[in-house]
C-alpha cells in the first residue's frame, strides 16, 4: 500500500533521516520506534507529503506521492504529536470546521460528526470548549478530526503523550478496534513500548535517522534468543557497583534505570553469586533480582544503547 525507498532528509547539512526503507501493507498496524531525535517525526512528515525529501521516494499504490499527492491525501489521516485544534471552539465546532475542509457538507457532515464523537467517547461533551477538556480528551478529539473523512491509512505520532492512564487505555482500545474491525492501516509511533506490543503487527526500530532493525515482534525478540535479561533493583545506584558490573566480561550489555540495573547476559551464565559479592563489596542494598527472557524493550536497549524515553 505504501512503499518507502532510500528516503532521506537533510537540514542545512545536518542529516535527519538517511536511507529509510519501509512498507505498509493494507490492514496492517506497524510501529515506528526510536528515542527522541531518531528521525521518526521527520519520516512521518515526508510519508504524509507534508515535507519534501532530500532524496528517495514514497509510493502509494505504485505512484510517487510527491508527484501525485492527490492520490494519497484524500485517504490519509494524520494525528500529529502536538494538539492541532482551535481550543476556544467546542469539539463540535472543531469537527464541523475540519469536516468542511475534507469536503463534507449537510447531513453527511452532521452524521459523521456524531459518529466520530461517539467513537472517541465525547458525544456528551461536544458543545464544551476544547480548552475546558483534560489532556486525554483533547487527544481523543485530535484523533477524531483525523477520522472525519474515513481514511484508509492513519498515521499517529505519539498520540498518548502526557495523558492519564484511563484516556490512554481508551485510545489504545479504540486504535486496536479501528485496525482489527475496520481494517484501517496504521503507522504508529510511541514512547511506550507496551503500546507497540499491544497494537502492532510489525515494528521498525529507528536511531540516528536510520532503520536499524525491523520485523515482527517475535522476529525482533529472536535477536536476543540466546540471551536473557537480569534486572537488579537496588536502594540506590552507586558508581562503584556499576563499575564492577561493567568490568564483568560475561555481561553483554548493561543499562542503568531508576534505582535499577538492566543486564543482558548469555543464557546459562551463573552471575548471581558475583552480583551479590559486588553488592557486599560496595555496600549496595539489593531489593530484588528478576531474570526473564528478553522483551521488545530489551532488544531496543541492545540495539540503541538508550531507553525509548531518553
């Protein structure tokens, strides 16, 4: 449905995106993951024809979207990272305005407003000004606007940033329903790995402007199939303890979190004795140790050396 080939963007000699290759099949939900500054939003802006590339192509059903933007734009919905609403207007007034921009009129417009407000769970609040809404409600209206014209493809750029858990779960359930029940093709970026685990069939991992890994969740996890993750929860981080762990050659990678250390080690390695010895030597209080098979976030850490939220 969408094919991206060797896509690149340079701003004043600074390379933001370099040789990105990816595709979306009809009806798929695809995740695009990467730390801040990885190039995700720039890539999305090019795919949605909002930003011309320095090089490469984006094709929709075989046609170059930059030469033929009218082929893609009518069937594309974009949910931007920032709230793109007139907050002094009501939700209904926003929906009516954007619906007219999409070319909807009369009964078709009114029916679509009510249908979409019902979908995002804000029909009862439609006459209230958007600036009276919570962050989660604004996000839901932001999504509603992108759905007004029944797009076939929905691009969502971190749609749950900064909202409460209840609204976040509502949005995730809604996105999954749109994909699985209505067959909407979705490209989804997020700072929350568990969202991608829940929503996406395939995942692209991006760092420093390039795609560094791609595949199904199972294929990506197989990158660490011969390894396991050891999480050490401590009362406080100490440099002396960190240095001892870093010097242990049987630890393939170590990352520090909030009062915890995440180690990736080869399966079968017996390191618990050394870990407790290091803790005694440096007077570090261990609260808990958890050993598990690698998760998608472990793969991300292994490939980028950075947490998704960094």
